[in-house]
C-alpha cells in the first residue's frame, strides 16, 4: 500500500525522474535519507519499474503511433497477450471491457513497419478481429 509520501514522491519523479534526492526531500519536507530509502523500497517492491525520458514532440515526429483494439476468440486471451509481448512494435497491452477484449499501443518507425506489424499481429492464433486507429496528434494535458 502506498502512503501519501510515496504517492507524492512518485508524482514528482513522474514529472522529472532526474530530480536530485536533496531537492525531492526539500519539496516533500523530509530528510534526504528518507527519500533515498523510499525510492529503494519502491524499486525493490516493483512499484517503480524503471526511469525514462521525455522527448520534444518534433524529435520523434516521424514515428507512427496507433491504438489497436482486439477481439479474442474463446478463451485464448492469455496466449494472445503472450504473443503480443513478443512484438517490439507493441509498447503496451491493456485488458478492457465492452466490445473489445484488448487494446494494444503500437509504436513504429515508419508506415511500412506499421503495415508489416499489423499483418503479423492479425495472424496471431486466437485473434477474431481488430480495429486500428493511428494517433495523429497528442495534446498535452
């Protein structure tokens, strides 16, 4: 269970994972040692699974990003998810409710790579149907 300090620490790390422990401690009104111990504990428990970077939108402007909704035949969702995890083009897979069983986030270099990924994904045994939408622009929230 995450307490308020853990939640506040994670929020600050999401905004900038390079924030020094001393600056985090000052902002959260705790000691530097407390921050270091919390981060180590969150990493050890798997709550924090890694650190990443954000790039300017124009740096990767040519990339093709899309959302693929997937309907599964019968009880094959586990096998389909395992297969999707093997695709480097699949950034994430989400289970959902409603008409579609899964939502896959796709991220590729080119339209040609995008087309090839769609063809390969649609061949996975257990996929009944898919619908894919290319993400044209992202609005910062």
